[in-house]
């Protein structure tokens, strides 16, 4: 997905109302996330550093007075000699070019850091969007559980009134109904918190959208691990290593250039008060290269080698992390398909049979509630596994730096 420029004109973007898709949430966050403002200012600061690096040393003006207020012939100002001169440092060894190169690479690093920050926001939006969808499913499940306990309580009440079940069963059913309503309230509260957390990513103080639309059980195939591993270099974190390596090389060349002394040239005019004459004065000076910046050169060289080792280490760690995430994703997918295709149909059939048998006195109340809880538990586990799958997909996409599926989480809920 293409990253969008950040704008401070948050009020120019209309509030998100109605159904909310993941794409809409990402678009709003990338345009209006307050944290991204920092990176935009950093880019401007980097541009200013490039402009400063291009600047040449300032010329110097000097005024020198000689042969006055002395003794003998130099008493007073009759023998005064006044020299007004301008001097300019001429940088040798390509210092300015290397300095500009280093500043440009720093500017490029700021751009890469901004891209990484945008990807962090994108990943966080995806995580919080999934949390909202999961919370919505939890509310639906809690509503279903409440309706089920209401239905069971009504059935048991009728059986008690018909003297077909003991009063204790009605009491247990009432307790179960109360517990279900408490869990229903907790699920609704958790949903409001998740909605607020998501809206905060685009700078909103409250969530104005109606519902986050997604199908957690749509599990598109992802590419093989080898393909994803090859894409790690596209991650801004690794692009940063490549740019920083060029920066370290430029700093190394700059340190070498600083071992060469600069040339200082001057030109001025001298006035002789004793004769009222004037003459030009010129000069050239250069520092003796006793200090050839060996320490600075060595430090730059060490930093360059250190970065190469860090890059190799980071790549190995990223590959290991990617492998772990990929295996977890496959495991989550297997859990979803097993629960959805095998366990849930069996649990639904078992509940139907148990309800039928309970109504005819073949099963006890405990067996009925056990079948109900088993179905609800499996439904909850399936939802959690599906959410885990999409969270892991988001983590892998952040690690590889690009999408690994085409349209996950974009299908509306049935």
C-alpha cells in the first residue's frame, strides 16, 4: 500500500462515519496521525542541514594598527601603519563535497525513518482494527450466550412449573443468565475501549464510525517463506542500513580529507601615515599537518565496519523472527480451519441433540449447559484463532515492508 504524505490540516478530512474498512482506517491514520508530524519537521531540518553543508567558510576582515604610541620616532601616530585586509579559507581535499554528501545521506536517512514510522502506524492501525473486529465478535457472542441462557431459563421455568424439574435447576439457570448478562456488559465496554483506541490513531477523541467491517474468517493464502525472506531487504529498517553504510563511507572520506590542511589567502591595503602612501598586502598561510586527524579517521573506519556487522546481525535476527511468525501464522490458520470445519459443526449438532433430549427428559440440565458452553467456547476459540492469523499477517507485512496478501480483512461481515 502506498504511503501517504502527512498533513496537519486534520479538519480538512471529514470524520469517519458509517461502516469503516481497514483501508479507510489506514488512510485516515497516515494522513492525520499526530506522531507523524514529528518526522515531517525532521525532514525540513535535514534539508536545512544540507543547505548549511553547502556553505563555504565565511571570509574574515581584519584591521591592524602598527607603530604608534611608542618611543622615539614611533611616538604619537606620525609613524602609524594601518592595514585593512580580507582573508578567505579555501578548503582543500574535497572537504565541502564530502560534507555535502554526508548531509545528503543524512537527509535520505530522515526520509527512510519517516517511511518506517508510517509503516509502524500502518501496522498499529491494523492491530487495533483487528482488536475492534474481535471485540465486535465478542459482543455478538455474548449476545448469543445471553439469548441462549434466556431461552434455557424460560424452558426450565416451564418444566419446574409443570413439576418436571426441581426448583434448583431454575436457580442455576437464573445464575447462568445473570453471569451471561455481566459478560455481555463487559464485552460492550471492551468494544468501546477498542473503538476509542483505534480512533485515537487519526487524532479523534471519540469513534464516530458505526462498525468495523471485516471477515475474520477470510484467510487468503500467503506466499512461501522463501519469497517473504527475500523481501526483508525492502523493509525500511534494512534500507536504512544500506543508506547509513553510504553515510559512514562519506564520513570516512571526510575524515581523510580533514587530514589535509586548508589554504588561507589574504589581500589588503596598508597606509603609511608618515608619507601618506598606501600599498597592497597579500599573504598565504597553511597549517602544518602535524595532526593528520588519525583519530578521526580511525573512528570513522571503525564505525563503518561496526555498521556492516550490525546489518548482518539484524538480517539474521529478522529471518529468525520471520520464520517464527510464519510458523505461528500457519498454526493459527490450521486452528481456524479445524475449528470452523470440524469442531463447530459437531458442537452445533451435539447441542441440537442435547436440547432435543433434554426436552424429553433424556439429558440433565448440567448436560445441556455443558453442550451450550462447549459450543460457545469453540466459537470464541475460532474467533481468537482467526484474529491471531490476521495479527500475524500484519506483523509479517511490517517485517517484510510490503503486503503479503491482496485483500485480507476487506470483506464485510455477513
